[in-house]
């Protein structure tokens, strides 16, 4: 056995162990009333916030999804993670985000990790400009359009206590609730 460890191997081992300490967080499912709690702004970027961002990112990738709001993991702080890249290697973090401009309109199909298996059309702004803090607490502004714009509006709704199915008719919402209740019963082995 060679006692010399090359730097690359040390890096590899570190990455391996850091993966072990990552936590996948349980995602609340519609119509859980906790999805309607309004998130409050993050005051200080401390270790607990950084850990939460880390865990939320892993939970989003594991699901898999392209966006996750802290509300969905039952933490009611204004934190969003998004990754719309094909390779899932470009995570974006939005803390205390607000939309400062919106324009245009588009209708697109949306899904949500809190409403598994449901995809429905929602009308959103085509373009939005967002002001937020990054994971280091630095302010930034971003102009988004298309999928990123839709994703930001969807996740910001979560922080405001709103799930995308609430844009649908009452009839559709009742059907979705019934379907999810059936899924939940099946998952716990009840009939
Ligand atoms: Ni969602």
C-alpha cells in the first residue's frame, strides 16, 4: 500500500465525505397548510442559512427539480434555489428576492415538487427583473425571461404562501387534492 496520497485523491475523499453530511429535506405536499405560511426575510447570512441553502440544493437535485423554495421544506425564510441548466451544475441562490419589474405575458405548463404528478398551464409575466442577495449576502439584480422568469415567479409565490394550483379553477383544485390524498394513502399502505 502506497502511503503517498496525491492532492487529487485528498480532494476526492473530501468531496466524498462532504456528500455524506448533506441532508435531503422532506418536501411538504399540497394541500399541507404549512405551504401557506408567508416567509420572512433573512436578516443575517449565518452558518445555518448556508447549511440550509446547501441542503435545499441537494434536495432539489435529488427530487429532481429545477427550483425549490424554503417554504417547501417547512422553513419560512425568503430563500430560493434554482437550477435550469441541462447538466444541473449551475445552481442559483436568491435570498430576500423581490420582483421590481415585470412585462409581457405567457402561458406555460408548470409542475411542482409539492404537487407531484400534476402539470397545468399558468399565465405568468414573460420577463421579470429581480433584486435579491446572493449566498454571500451580496445584493444583485437579474433580468430573466422564459423558463427562468417562470421559475422565479413560481418560487416567489411559494414564499408568499401560494402554490401554483391555486391559479386553477376550484373544480381542478378539488380533483388534484383528491388525487394527492389517494397517492398519500397508497404510500402509507392505507386504502
Ligand atoms: Ni413549486
